[in-house]
């Protein structure tokens, strides 16, 4: 099984993943999602909805939480760095940002695969910052989390005449904060998608409360949709 060889592969990509957030006030940070390096000069790929959802003032203060030092096996140091939007494609939910100060970080670009070559049943993993702010507040600090999955279905655009691939459906739970993180082929360790959506349903245990429970299904945008922005 390819999954048995993930340890070294996850290690290679960790310093390329960032959390994305903004300052609602000088003493507070709100983390809204994840992103990853697609160049060695500070370009970060993520989803467009992470830019569209905050208000105009919050967009001006968008920042990336970037690894700047790896002291020992399990001790990693991060810093907040300002980012600015370069371009975005709302229809495909893809956005490209520029990190202002990238030279003092450990960011290294991830290799991009060919999402047209992916087949149903292919093993993959995604790695990002789900519930990042909550975990920090609960005393766990910065927590980068990897999830194993397989490609369960491949959807094609029913409106575009080209009927291009526009979704990879995955058999995993993706939590808030993973939006924008990379979906990586477990065999090649290349990015094949950008995590974009998690499916949730009303709580079956607490039907009188507005609690949304995750379904064991999520979806990513195929990476080839992002290549025109690059």
C-alpha cells in the first residue's frame, strides 16, 4: 500500500503549507483557511472564497502563518506575514497570493501534478490547518494536520462545453480551516487538487440546536484549474 510510505512524504511538504487569516483587532487573529507555496518567491495558492468571505477592511489585513524555523524533530516556529491578492478565478474557486516577506521563511514550492491523469480509487492525502485558532486557544499551539483519503468520484462541469473536470470527491472528513490546502497524490507526492468544500448535515443528536456535523465526504478542485493563474 502506498499509504505505508507517507511518513517521509508528509515531512517534505510541511514547510510549504500556510494558515491564512486576518486581524479583527491588533490583539486578535482569525484563521479562515490554508494555502501552499507554488513558487520559491512567495506565491501562495488557495481558494477564492477565503478572499471573498471577509469584508473589505479584513481583506486589507490578510496574513499567512508561515514556518520560519525548524529547531528539532517536532519543534517548528511560525510567523505571520502579510499577503496580497495577485489574481483569482471565482468560477473555479482558486486564488493566488503574494507573500511580502518570503526570504526569511522555509517556504518551498510544491510540485504540481496533472489532475487529468487521476483515477477513481487513487490514494491521496491533504494537509492543512483545520480549527487552527481553536486548537491554539485550547493550548495545542500551531497544529498542521494530515488526512488520508482516496478519490471516490470525479465530477465534470455540466455547463461548460468542454466538460472539464471540476471536482474530486473524497472519502474523508475535512474540517473548517482546510479550505485552500493541497490535495496530494500519495504515490508521486505532487499536488493534484485544492481542498475547497466539506459536506455537513444537521445534528441528529441535538436537533433543537444549529449544530452541523461533518459527513465523511469532502471535495477538492483539480489542480489543472489553477494552472492558468500561474
